[in-house]
C-alpha cells in the first residue's frame, strides 16, 4: 500500500495500515473466486481512470481484497460474481485513498443487494463485522451520506469503528444493470471528504 511517487512506506507502517484497511472494509471474509465470466460480462469497462480524477490523484497499489460481509443485515456479496475488477488511487502515502470494486453477475444479485441497502441503511445506526481466525469482530456506527451529485440510485454511508484508533470510511454502492459498483474513500490521518466519492462516481463510464 504505497504511493508510487513517494517510495515505499516502512514495514511497520505497512502492517498497521493493512490492518486498519482490513477492518475498515469490514472484509472479514475474502471474496470467493469468480466463476468463468460469459463473453459479454466485462467489469473492467466500469473502472475509472486516473485521468478522470482531479490532477492530484495518482494510481496506487490495489489491495485486491474483498468486501464479503453484512451491513445492517444485508449481505454485500451473497454469491460469487461472474467476473470482478478493482482499482485504487491516492494523493499520497497517507491518503486520501479511493478504492473501486466492480462485481458483475449473471442474475439479479446486484439488484437485490442495492434494493436491500436502500431499505436498510437509512434506518440503521450500527452493525457488527464478524471476525475470522486472523481478525476480531468490530462494531461500526454508520451514518447515511448525502451525495448531492451522485443520484438517488446510489446508497452511501460513513462507517466509524467503535475501537480507537480506527479508520473512518465513506462507502457508496450502486449498480449498472447486473453489475454492482462500490467505492470506498478513506485517509490514514484525516476523516474522508464525501466529495471524493462524488468525483469517483461521476468518472464511472456510462
């Protein structure tokens, strides 16, 4: 997890940051391997490019993790996608960072997840991300985010871990047909700026 323009971080920082991001993503379970995609499923078509973002953003190493967990009772990835892709950008070694996940399905999974989040997030105040052998369970307090330029089809919220210190993360989920697109925005030292999500969503190819 480094910014290519700044050189590698010390190993101690890499370990700390990797642990924080694992918890922040609530990715206590990694994404199952994707099944072979049919010819017409191309999640790469929805990845944003660094030239579509403001000039200070740079391509950053992709953590390549998953986000398999439940938020307010909604499983974010209830079944393996047919194909998937991801990318991450940063403004420096400590952020801000914006991570994009694209999951393409051959059924109505994307629609069901977004419909579930649309109904659950507005009335939800917290959820517990269940840990595995290598991670502990974590309770997150959540607050819906209002992204003025994103459109009503986008479900977005801020999640704050009850542990201190913890990594505050802004998230946004929406779909394009049978493809689900997720963005996460975070910074190692500061609270994330919701405008980062707005800029990233606006850059997604139509």
